[in-house]
C-alpha cells in the first residue's frame, strides 16, 4: 500500500485536484499573512514569509498565549490520533485542514501504531500543496493521499477520499483549527453533518475551534484588526454551545468539550499558558 501513494501524480485524484473551492482559490501572495504559514512560524517551521511573521508578532502583543495555543493544538492532534488508533482500533483517517507538514503528522502517528493505517489529507493552501509529497510518504504497509480542495467542496473531498478510504468502515475525521475559518453564511454545522453522514457508526470526529467565550473581548477586538492583513480569511470565534453542536449525533469521549490543553494531557505536558480554543473528540452513534 505504501507504493500506492508514491505512484500518484499531480494529475491523479486524490493526490491533487485543482478546481477552486466555493470561496475561490487562495492566491499565492507572500505580502499578506496566511493562517497556515503563521501556524508554521509559531511551531518553529521555515515555510513562512515576512508578512506571516509580522502578523504573528503583532498578534502576540494582543494575545500572548497564541504560541501556547498553537503548540497545544498540535499536541492535541497527536493525542487524538493515538487514542483512535490504539484504543478505538481506527485504521482510516480523513485529515481536513492539514496545514504545512511538520513533525508528528497524522500518518506518522497512526502508522507508528498501526502500519496499515490509511490517511487522506485535505488542504487548499498553495504552500501546503507544494509540500504535499512529504505527506504522501507512508510508513510500513499504510497509504497516504493528498486532496487539494476547500472544506466547502465537501462532495469533492468525499468522492476523491473514497478512492483510498473505505467509507463502509469506521473512519476518523479531524478538523483542527479550520471550522472558525468557515463563516456562518456557509453553514459549517451542515458541512460537518455531511461528513459524518458519509461514515458509519463507530467513526470518530475530532476538532478544535477558536473560542469566543474563552477570550477577553478586548483581545478579540485586537485580533479583528490583524485578520485584515490576511489572505481572504475572516475568522468566526464561536462559544461553547455552538462548538458542541458540531457533535450532534455522536457521543463525546471523556473529558468532553474542554480547552485544547485539557484533553487527556500527557504527563509533563506544557502548562505555561492558557488557550482560547475548544476541543473534543466524539464517536458516531
């Protein structure tokens, strides 16, 4: 199965598709900040530009815990993938909003436990696309694929992902730090329902979401001005009850919906901060 990923080309689905998302394709503009590249900078990566670094530094002045939140979000990914692989026996993953590859990608965590795990990544940032080959290097017997698509192109994602994943079998869907980039007008709750409708009982959903009720109002106001520097990205911070609605039809795994650093933290985990991000994992009934 590992060779399956290596044989894909940019003209073959699901490795790469180039139709624009419903919001239009993000331009490759290094003069304006982008969430994925800012996140990369916060995690110590090198795939970012001056505009991204300037936006991060400006954000840290009004939201000092931004770096902690980024690290906590990434750490949650590792814990969530380990849980569903080792404890729930999941062998298929649909990782939407992948971001720029860094240490501890989903396939690396899952395949270290289950070498036959299959992972499909989805993103539509051209910088992520440029590094997609890193995500297509599976370990052991597993396979990986990359789909170049907007989350709002849900049917396209499911159609192409279904070429590698068997949606009659339980699947883990991860939506980390992406749903707050979907405005209410695009009905993010309906998007998540569509994804969950496509997978069987026993599947899992893990997500993180910036929280309007974990962040002081003055901090939120300061961040609003910074997002104007970014490429076509207006963030919608949501309160706990709206985030909990994403899990309708599923049972939350303990400890439920909590700040991202509080979900089953590892011993000795970074405690030098407080995030403004909700997270949870749930099992579809």
